[in-house]
C-alpha cells in the first residue's frame, strides 16, 4: 500500500524523477486552464449566456462573495491568489473519484508547496499595504519579547496548514483502500462520497484560512489604531460623568 | 525478544494509543462547538450563513489535532524510521 503518490515513479533519469504527484498536478492544471480557456474564448454579455459561461460566473461570483464576507474588504486584491488556491485544491480533490487518479493533495509535497505560497503571500500582501516598516513592526507588538513567539506562530500555522490538508485527503483515500479489503462492495462507495464532502470542505477551509492570515497580516496595525481611538473615546466618555458629579 | 519484534510491537501499540487518546479531545471539542453553533442558529436563524462558515473553519482547526495524531500513527505503522534502520543494520 502506498502512503504517498510520491513513491509511484513513472519515469526517471539520474536524479530527476517524474512521479505521480507531478503528473496528476499537471493534469489538474491542464484541466483547469484548458477548460477555462475553452469557455472564456467566446464570452458574451447579453441576456443569453452559454451554459458553461454561466457556471464560471457562478463560481467566480461565489468566491468573490465569500472573500468579501470573510475579510470585509473589497475582494479584488485577494481574488486571484485565494481563487487559484481554492480551485486547484477543489479540482484535485474532486477528480480523486476517477479510478486511477490520485489526488496530488494527498502528497505532503504538494500541500507543503501550497502552504509555502501562503507563507510568502502574507508578508507580500502586508508589505504592499503597510510598507516594510509597518509590516515588520507588528512582529514586536505588544512587546519586543513577543518576537520569537510571533515567528514561531507564523511557522507553525504554515506547517499546520500543510499537514491538515495532507492528513484529511490522504486519510480519506487510505480508509477507502483499507475498507476495500474488508467490505468490498458498498461501504467504500459511501466513504468515497464522504471523502468528496471532506475534500470540498478542506479546500474551502484552506482558502479561508489563507485569506484570514493574509488579512490579519495586513490590518494588524490599522486594527490596533482604531482600538486605541475607541479606547480614548471611551475613557473621555467615562471621565465626563465624573466631572459633572 | 530481539530488537525487531520489540520495535514492531511497540510501534503498533503506540499507534493504537495515539489514535485512542488523541481522538478524545477533538471529539469532545467538536461536539461542544457543534452544539453551541446549533443553539446560536436556533436563536438567530438570520445569521446562519456566518455561523455555519465560522463553524466549518473552527471544526477543521479543532480536527487538525486529531489529524496530527492520525499522521503520527500512520508514520509509526507504514513509514517507521526506526524499523527501517533496524532492518538495514541488523537484518541486512
């Protein structure tokens, strides 16, 4: 039993291995990009929409709406990154039901790569919003003693992001493989359907968590400023009745 | 007993214990979170979209601790580094 699609090697030349993770990632990328190229080739904006254009519009507007609800900011700046993460993960998880296809997200390499993208994207978006100094200053808040804990927190949540997705998807396919040897006929189908649900939810969770991390890295400073303003207003209000008395 | 069977036995026992102990906490926590979310939805049905989204994200984060235990158990059973070491140096 293979615990990871990294061990299934299709082709190798010296130190270059083409394994199942790579091939199936390319397959997912090809399906996504060729599919959207075919659909967006002839877009219309009249009242008559083609059925596939309608599907893509529903997906894109749903992602926009979710981003706006979760981050309470305009979705445009996050849409490309978060949408790409979500679509790639959800496509590879759903294609897992096709026999012979192994989801590339059930390999720790793929999920680590995706989590590293989030790890790089957090300072990228933060610096783009606040500048280098403004972004780095939130590492030493509230005190400079928190600096190692902030750094450890940033690293550990990246690892958690990778292992969460890997564990969920890999356990789904592994449980099906174990059940196939015990109760071959019906029960694996039920678990496969359950695995579909888990796959979609995990893709959603990955995208939302990436969005939350990016948004928190961006507005760490501005949120504290607004809190400070509110506190001063409150303290003035609480002082006023005392002065009247 | 030789070292191979000791390592095999300890790995299997610890893998079972890891899952058994490690699933208690997340199960209790998820049940509690779910019941609170149901109460909140019953009180405020209009906010069910926000509550459900937060619930899913929270459940996934709680569940990740159980997933870590599962990964450790799988490593112990399928990809045990000490087992490979002993096989190479003692058995080979």
